[in-house]
């Protein structure tokens, strides 16, 4: 049984089957395969991390998960059903359960609206309750994210970056979603407040039973917060498994290189001296390499890698990889 | 030096020997704004020895970029004044003539920025831009300038430079553009390279290449490096000494190993503790409460006071950057009694050993 035809797991809140998303370039001459055949389930209540370099397709997957864009091929199922088969009305109410938060809180908040008005907006659009009820829900959401009540009357420019990101989170919470896609949500925040916001996400998950898809290019963040993590390269997953496994016993040469490239804030005695420095940069998704897409930079590439696309296989329980040679002994220690 | 640390940080040696290449004393920068005069940075003191690699770290807005720009006197239009001295090889850059400054800028001190695209001119080939820098500062002919440009492009790791030299900036990838910027900055053989977030816009695998290049170049050509970054990992991998800034001031100055293992300032310690690398997976991340005060509401006395868990009576007094022994400096009068945790302390060996093994 290949992954593409697999039945969704019983605990899957989202199932992605052979997802493809293509874009036309601005001159309309070429097609970008932003996401090119991705399979995974997000399990209810977990934090599912997606890591990869810029342009690898993380945001595109995130947007497809919440139907901000439609797949070019393949399917995204919510709780086992295909939301695109719903009536328009049903679809509108259904999608409230699936929210997305982006990196830049400034882009998400209207500078001329008070904080309270911003948080009220999604409730108004969804036509929830009467105005007193909506205000109560909005204030409750602000409270949840740890903002004092008087912030409701302030404007975005009177808040710090971390506070604005809290407002954006509050806004997403008002509709009581089941799942939130968090796309680089701490990237724009200062180091000293990142921890606060990550702690907030953990608290909300515990209290509200939320599921997260946590997208980031920051290894330390993803391995801190997620139970499972997928590594993305040029529109495809190259590895997926429990965070512990992927971070400590990575199977794919790209994951190994990423872990090795990450600068670590450790004294010299604890830092590894030899690191794998990959040559070159990520090739264009308009015309990706044949066979294994990583082969142009892979230190282990063989002739077979040019000819054949590596199969997406479950090499260890729950630990998937796409590399012809990932099962060679000592492969990952080279 | 922390216990069990190899005492081979080169900066120690460098600092004891030759006189500093750069010596900044009491540097402060003011800007005109609609709300009046803003004191963006103040009382900045630090030295950089010849060939030394120093990281300047701190959160957004603490004054890192302004400090770098002020050394080259490249301050923005609403600049309203500069206090203090910037001694570079005996010349005070704070008071030298514009002509002297032009002779130093680009030749003896060079600077590279986060976004190489904005620093490169889109209408000229990269080869032309690098060669021009050389020709402005030295008396070389066109042919020699081109030959040296090719050599420099090769040195910074551009494959087949003879094919790339006539490319325009938009034809290059982000990593290649940053290499071109580095080539342009090094072509005159500067004694000091100021690099402001040179890898922040790059992917982690490309970042690793550029950091390796900077380290390698500084070692082989004895170019001192002032690396501005908010990423403590980048400093640890690249530099020998780390200067931490907070709210427009230098608050700590130590070798990287000392600062990471045994920070003396509560802010440095707090920053280190808040890094997810150093906390057990899925555990709570320690964080620093509150936020950096804005310039308009800067408190008197210790600027970190409102967020500091160790604040007591006495912290409302102005804090001097004081000598903490062994070449270290710290702006906190309580440093000797605090015994603060660093990157490894309290020794959660499981987490840190795990990080180290990967
Ligand atoms: N032209 C200007 N006019 C007024 N204030 C300014 C100007 N340029 C910078 N500042 C202020 O000076 C302080 C220091 O700015 P600087 O750019 O040096 O910060 P930084 O440490 O480099 O931050 P980042 O990490 O975000 O690059 C900030 O408070 C900033 O708002
Ligand atoms: N609306 C779009 N039109 C054209 N190309 C796009 C669009 N959105 C994304 N892309 C391209 O798709 C690829 C993946 O992009 P993205 O999902 O944003 O990557 P990531 O979030 O991993 O940085 C990139 O090559 C990007 O340029
Ligand atoms: S399939 Fe080949 S090129 Fe691809 S990752 Fe494995 S060894 Fe490298
Ligand atoms: S001077 Fe006082 S408030 Fe400032 S860092 Fe030291 S202990 Fe904290
Ligand atoms: Mg993205
Ligand atoms: Mg800056």
C-alpha cells in the first residue's frame, strides 16, 4: 500500500493525499511546482512541525490545509471529509475550525482599528451571537492570550511586536478553531519574547485541545514545540517522523545537513568541529532535478539518484524517508 | 574562563598584545525626530584588536546597526550629533575630515549589509562594481583591476568566476550576491570588516557557507571582523568575543565562551536561558518579562531594571560599564554576587549534551 492511497487514520484531523500546488510565473511562461506530491496526516491534538528552507513550499502547504488556495491535484481532507464537496454555506461555517496565522502581525492588523475591534471582526463576519455576546467572546480571547483588558481600546502601533502577535492569536481563537496553522509565527519576534509566545501556544493547546501545524525554518523552535516533524525540500517531504527521532537519528542526507548547519549557541568545547557544509543553493522549483531532487547537493548521490525518484517509505515505525540509500548502515554518520 | 574550557580563544592573546585596531570610547548617537532629540545610543565603549572577530549582539532596536554605521560615519539624514571618540589606528573617526574618512571607508574599513541587493547597483555588472571599488582607492589599471576582481570572486567561492564577473546582480542567487558583497568589501584588503546581519536573509545551509567564508578570510588575511547579529548561535560559531547591547548601551563584553558559560549580566543570562536549543523539548521556555523600554520612556539608572529579577535598591543609580576582571566588562553593580546561569547551567546535561551530539 502506498501512502497516496492510504486511508486516513482514525485520529486524523487533516489528511493530505498526493497534494500538488502549481503556480504560473508572473510572465506566465513557466509553472512553479510549489508543492509536488505530499502525503501526511495531522493527528488530533498534536503539534505537527514542517521545516524547510525558503521557497520549499511550507507556506503553500499551510494555505492549502485551510483552503486559502485550492490544490492543483490531490486532496486535503478535514476529519475524513472533502470540504470542497460541501455546499457554500456549509463550507463557510466549516472553515472556521481551521485557522492560519502568519509571520507578520502588522500585516494582519488594521492600523486604524482598535485591538478590540480587530478581535471582534471575525465574530461579526461569522454572525456569531449578538453584540454583547461577541464582545464577551472577544474580551475572553484577549484575556486568554494574556493581554490586559485596557489593551482592547489601544491601536496596533501602541503595542510591541509580541503583543501584536498575541492579538493575532486571540483573533484566531475567537472562532474556537480545532486546528491552527502557524506559519513562522515567532520569526519576527525578538529573542527574549519568543519564549513567551511559544509558551502561550503550549498553554492554549493544553487548555483548548488545539491541533497545530507549526511551520518554521528554525530548527530549534520546531524541535522544541512539535511531536512530529516533516522536513521539506523543493516541494516535497524528504523525511517525516517523531521529532526526537528526526532530530537525533535523522535518516535523510538533507536533514543531516540541516542539523549540522544550524549555528549553536554553545561554548567551543561543546561544538562539533566538522560540519557538513552543503554546496550550492536550492535549485529552482520550475525545473527541479530529475530523480531525487536533492541529488545536486547531496554528498552521497549515486547514478541511481539521477534516474529514479526515491520512494517515500516507512523505514522505521512512524518514520518516513525518501532516499534510495537511507537504510545503509552508518549512512547517517558519514 | 569557565572550568574545563580550553583556553585557546585567540582574542585573549590578541587583546594582551598589540594596541587595539579600533577603540570606541563614550560613543553616543542622537537623532532629530518629530518628538525632539532622541538619544539612540550612549556611553558605548569597546575595543577590537587587529584580526579579532567580535560579535555585537542584542535585540532589535538596541543600537547595533547605528553603532556600525557611526564608525564609518554613514549616519542617516536626521542624524543630530555624535559624542565620544572612535579611534581607528590612531585616527579619531569621530572628528576626522570628510576627506580622511573617504580614504578610510571602503579601503581600510569595509561594511556589508543584510540585504546585498540593496547595496549592489542593479545597472552595473558585479565585476564592474568590485573593480571600481579598487580603482577608487588605488592606482591600478583596468586590466589589473579585472584580474584581481576575478581572483577575489574565486576566493569568496564563486564557481567559474570568469562566467559570473559580467553578470548583473539580479542574475545571482541570494547567497552568491552576499559572496559578491564580501568580495567587493575585501578587494582593498581592509583591516576591519563590519558585517551587519550578513546571513539573516539567507537559508541555514547557505548561512553556514558564508560564515565559514568570513571566518576563513579573517583568519588568512588577518582582517578584524565586527559581526552584528541577533543570533547567539552565529556569534558562537564565528567570533571569539561577544559584546551584548541593551537599550542603546553595551551591557557586557567577554569572550564567547565566558559569556555563554558564565554570563555576568542578568540580561545576557536571560537571553541565553530563553533559547529553545537549551531547554528540554516540550518544556516551558524561560523568558524575560516585559519589553525593552522605548527611547522616549528610558528609565534613569539601570535600563534593564523593570525586567530584572535581581533588581534591588541601588539599581536606580546610573550603571557604569565596569571591569569584571580577566578583560571582562559588565554594566551591573551586582555582578559579583549574582552567579547567573548561562547556556549550560544549571547543568541540564541531557539537553545540552544532546544538542552537542547532533
Ligand atoms: N534615522 C533614525 N531616526 C531616529 N531614530 C533612529 C534612526 N535610526 C535608528 N533609530 C533608532 O535608534 C535605535 C537603534 O537602532 P539600530 O538600527 O541601531 O538598531 P539595531 O540594534 O541594529 O536593531 P535590528 O536588530 O532591528 O537591526 C532604535 O531605537 C531606532 O529606532
Ligand atoms: N502566488 C504565487 N505565485 C507564484 N509562485 C508562488 C506563489 N506562492 C508561492 N510561489 C512559489 O512557490 C514556491 C514555494 O513557496 P512557499 O510555499 O511560499 O515557500 P516557503 O513558505 O517554504 O518559503 C516558491 O518557489 C514560491 O516562489
Ligand atoms: S536518493 Fe541519492 S541523492 Fe537523494 S538523498 Fe538519497 S543518496 Fe542523496
Ligand atoms: S543593575 Fe540591578 S537591575 Fe540592573 S541588571 Fe544589575 S541587578 Fe539587574
Ligand atoms: Mg513561507
Ligand atoms: Mg540592525
